[in-house]
C-alpha cells in the first residue's frame, strides 16, 4: 500500500537566499538611479555653461560692433574706469547695454586714454576720437547663478 506523503521539515534557506538577492538587486538599482541623476545634472550644467558663454560672447561681439560703428562724439563720452567683473548687482556697470538672448547678458564700453608722448606730432592729428582703443566687458548670467565675464580690446580706425 501507499505510504502517506509526509513533507520533510523545511529550514527556509531558499527564502533567506532569495531575500539577500532581492536586497542586492535593490541596492544596485538605487545606485544606478543616483548615478544617472548625477550624470544628468552634470550634462545640464555643462550645457548651461556653454550657452551662457555663447551669450557673453554674443554680448562681446555686440559691444565690438558698437565701437566699430559708433560715432566719435558718443565714444568720447565713455568712462575710462573698467567695471568690476565680480559686481553681481551691476552697481559699477554704468551705461551697460542689454543684449537680446536667452540669458541676462550685457556689455559695457570703456575708453582707454591715449598716451601722448613729447614730440609725437602724429597723435591727435589723425582723428576726432579722443581714444583709438576701447575695452568691451561683457557678462552673461543664467537662472542658476552661473556667470561668464569676457573682456576684449578693440581699435577704432578712423579714416578721413
């Protein structure tokens, strides 16, 4: 006759091993999510940095165009003191010209005084502009408080 089936006593080893594997898979999944989130933030910051740099470069080019196309009377009225690039509330950026861009960008023109040497008759004889050289300081800021400041020197050629 058939003996009745009697299950053996189980110790639960498979359950413990399964829970350990489940815990390991959870840790690996959380780590992968954190890593991808960090990489996404890094890529976003790099993209913002490039875009802010391009906005500052665009403001710098607009400033250079303003010098090249500018009237000497307007250029003679420019200040000779450079704005503070670390001044984030722009209190030293008198006369800043805003530039149309996705970020807050502007430029400031500054006149470099001409040095007159004794006996140099060519200085002042050629132009109505007091200076020939101008600084352009351009600044762009993003919404995330990322800022880029660029500075350039431009020579104004006056042809009679």
